């Protein structure tokens, strides 16, 4: 299940780009699930663990990925940490739900992310409420962002 804490969260990793730069592992980049995320969010193809082909930037290292993809990768592989996901656009929301489909994950948001029109299951840690739609999520999240 995806857990979200809205607003300032002590202990959450705020600067995900810097954390990624020093923490990511080459094996993460070539993971099939990560390759799909990178292609979907950044429209870029993983060539190998150190080279990604971006249609905008050309050949880039993993540190050249968007802030959203870096955060998604960190959430996937660093289960014990909570990351600020406000560097992510709404195009990352489905991936957070997918990562948390079979395992607990917690993210910190300082804005209202759109999780789409379909049903989902998210626990809002600020109130310990579980919501299943944007209609349920918006009024609760709105109190904190």
C-alpha cells in the first residue's frame, strides 16, 4: 500500500537529486521495471547501466534523468527511507501505486498529486485514513498542503 504524509515531514529526504547522485546503484538502472519507468516518464531508453538515450538531451548518465524518475527509483529500492515526491509530476503517480502494489511504501508530498480517475488504495498518514479515489483524497490532502 502507498502511504502519503502531506506537508513538512521530519526525517524525509528532501533533496532527492543529491541523494540519488551518491546512492544509486548501476543494477537499479538496468532493472526491467525501472527501464519501463524511465521510458514512460522521461521518454528515454536505457542503453546500459551508465548510458541513457534521451530524445531531448542525447546520451546522458543516470544522474541526468528527471527528478521524478530519480525519486521513483529511490522509492523502489530504498524501502526504509521516505522521499519528498514533490519533485515528481502527475505522470509519476501511477508508478508510485505500482511500486506499492505488493509492498508498503511511504512518500512525502507537499502538493496535491493527481492519482487519476481509477480506483486506488492510499493511506494518508496525517489522519491515518485510507482513501480509494481522488474525490476522497482531495479534501483530506487539502488540509495539509
